[in-house]
C-alpha cells in the first residue's frame, strides 16, 4: 500500500511536497501522542507537523466537540451573526496585554504573517520589512520574502524585505552581546533601506 501511495504522490502531487526517509512512513491512525502505520506499528509523535497537533491526535474531547458542532452547523459566513466567533475572540482578547484587544482569525501562520505585513505597510505608509536570518515565516508569495532560509525560497521577486542577524547567544557572530545585534539592525536600516521601516518580524525560537 505504501509503495502505491508513494507512486501516486510522485505522479499527481507537486515536487515541492517532500517526504522524509527513503521509505517514508504510511500513517493510517493517530491516538493522543501516538501514530500507527499500516502494519499497526506504534510511533511516539515527537514531530506533529507544521500545523501542530497541540492536543494530541484524535483527543476524545476534541473529537466529540467537532462531531456535536457538525451535527448542529458546519459552516456559516461572517456576513451573518454567530456567538462562537465573538466568544472566542473575547476569550483571546482577555489574555492579551494593553490595547491588544482586536482579533483577526486566519487559516495558518503564513496567512497571519501576510496579514501582519500588509497591516504594517498600510498603517505606516512604508514598504520595508525587516526579518531575522534563519527564520521561516511561510511559503506564500509575500511571506517567502520574509523567510530567510534558502531551502524554502524560490527565484521570484520578494519585495522590499531585508534580513538582519539572528541574535543567537550560542552560534551568533556576537554571541550573547545584545547591543551589538541591535547596532547591526540600526546600521542595516541606515545603509540598506530608505530609512523608513514598516515593520519587524521575528521568529524568536529557532532551531
């Protein structure tokens, strides 16, 4: 079965969707922290994927909530009213500091970063964005410019985006000297941009 799935995948899916291992796992089931392949072999899932399974696989409380909601209403547009979206927004806003009280719901981290970049540019009237080297921010037409890893980039126009040094206290060129990294950002703005920045985006936890 796995060989046939791999054959069809290579035939019908784009080459940008890569896989790990010479013989990739064929996952057929998940329960909490475990995944199971077609032979029933169990694996501890310490990876989870880009869209993280933060509550485990097929958590019974989540499965039940999804089933009950699907029985009642699967989807409606924001053109109409529904209590769930405002209640969820209110709950999120209550946990945020200061004036961060407005919520924008999106589908992915990539879309969130696209929206953040667009809002920063519209609000400031500036185009230049700064991002840290070695960071991943998405693979869409806009966020691919913010991404600073050659393995995730393509030779296409990527807008007015500049990458500054990642303040890595272990492998960074300035070690744990925060002021040197800050000076590098300041100099980059002074010498490599028009001097007016729309926004700065940082992937704070890097591997």
